[in-house]
């Protein structure tokens, strides 16, 4: 959540920045509630002091034999107690309302985030590589996968419904090879520590990373108190929950399935594997000191880019505009890979700096050079989405004879196969 002190000191400026995200902060209501909170706090302190002083006076009056005055003072202290209880009840009610409001308020966009309404207004930063030249009409991944017999959406639908896939044979092996290649690259070359994390988490963990309470409809609930993870960002970032972490920066990587209801994407990308309820992802998470996080974001996106470069895939990096920026992000770079079957760039990774937004929700702190505790910064990104990377390899490496060439870096994970299909 946002720093309450920052809100109180620069409310109009914060409201203007939040408007870039399409969020309207009711500044008048906030000021009125905050003013009432301050008044109640002052009233409670005054009443507490009066009760403390009055209670001492009762004893002194009784000792001096002034019973009538003592009884009058007791009556007055009863009134003070009632007034204090009433003020405290209202203060607690107000505090709960403000706390809930703060949980639903998005992170403030960084000054380098461009204005805009949606993905059409994102700013292209760089384009890497070129699209493959094909002397035939390229097929999409669905046609390729079904031709191999290794990608079955009908059987998946019979088992689980829409937005699921069954992979088998060489396609399933290629999917696994991609994940192993990503993990090996991030741990061997980029300095990440691999983690195996729970796929079920409590609601408090999701609140810590910002998925709750705002995005509950996008989650799959399991039982009374658990949810399936929408991304490994949730358990990885929560490793710092309720802690003071001095050993920073920390770089974590995990390969997990991710589960999302895709509540807001009805009818969108319904064909194939691009947008599914269950998909694999290699997630990257950084925990840093505040002064390190912007450099860490550049490193993070570079590590995700490295996977695409090693695979020889054509891609671009864009700076998300305010209207396309996620709830918890202060800034996000999207990496979009070229898909010949769609003849367009599509997102394969989002790399975000949340600053101290998640840390405040999780109470994740560190010590600065002076030994004082402060909230750490957290970052996350896909390194990469495995299913979407599978789509990219199938479509970019398809051959005229219907086979798919295996990128050189994946061949050791494929038993030396140079082609599949």
C-alpha cells in the first residue's frame, strides 16, 4: 500500500499521478476522514489524561474525607469513560475504513511512466532481431501442434473445460525443455537462487502482493482459506513477510504452474494456448534496498531478454503507459515476442518494480546504513511464460515440410533432437 505520510503531505500530487492509472482518488473525502481521525486521536488523548488525573483525585478526596466530592468525581470519570469508549469506537471504525481504502488504492506510477489509456499507448523502447523469412504461409501453434498430435484442446476440454491443453510426446518434451533451460540460465548465469514453493497460499499472502482484495474474481479458491497461486511471485515475495531482511539484494527463481480465472478476458484469445486457466511460468523475484531497485529493474528485464536472445527469437521491449500499468506496479517493461502465426508481437514477460508497495502490505523490512529499519523494495518478472515461449518456438522455427527446428540451446534438453514433428 501507499505510505500514509506521503498521502497526507502531498495528496493532490498523488491524486494527479494516480489519475494516470485511471484511478480517481476522492481527495475531499480523504481529507475529511483524515481530519476526523486526527481530531478523534487528540480527543482520546485528552480524555485519557483527564481520566488518569481524575482517578488520582478520587483517591486524594476520599483520603481527605471529602466523600461527596469524590462521588461527584466518580460520576464525572464515568462520563469521561463513556466518551472515551465512544471516541475509540469511532476511531477504530474510521481506521478500518481507511485501511480498506488503502488496500484498494493502486501504486503511484513513476514519473517515467507515459500517459495513455491502454496497450495502444505503450511506448516502444527497442526492437531486437528480425522476423524469420518464410517462403510459405506460416501456421499458428494450434495448427502445428495438432498436426504433430502433441497438442489436444478437445480432450482437455472434456476433462476440464475451456482454456486448458493436453501436451504430449515431443511437444510436451519441448515445453519441459524450455522451463529447464530458463532455470539453468537464470541460476547459472544471472545469479538467482532456485526455489520450490507452495502452489496453495493463504489470503494474507495474496493481500501482501496486491491480488487481494481487488482481484479476487481472477483467483481460484481452494477450500475455506487457500487459493491457487496466480503466479510464483506470491510465495516468492512473501518469503520476506513479517521479517527484517539484511542480506540484500536477493534474487529468486521458481518454475511453477499458475492458475487464473481470466475473468476479464471473456472471448479474448480463446483459441490455443495463449491465455489459459493453467499455465507454467518461470518467475523471477528481486528483494532489494530502496536505493537498488531501479538498477535491479533494468537487470531483471535484461535477464528475461537473455532467454529470448539465446533462443534466437525476434522481440521488442515496451514501457507500459499508465492505463495499462498493473495495480501494484510503479513501472513495468513488457517484452513482446514476434509470432508469425499471428503476424504481431505478443506479451511474453512483464517486469515490474513495485517499490515499497508490497513490502508495506507484508511488513517486509531491512536496515539502512544508519541501522534504522525501512521497507525493502520488491520486483517481479516472468523469465519467461513457458507456454507462450513454446508458442513462439513452434511458430518461429516451423519449416516448409511441416517440422519444427529445435533451437541449438534446447537440443541438449531434447536428447540431441534437431527437429520435431
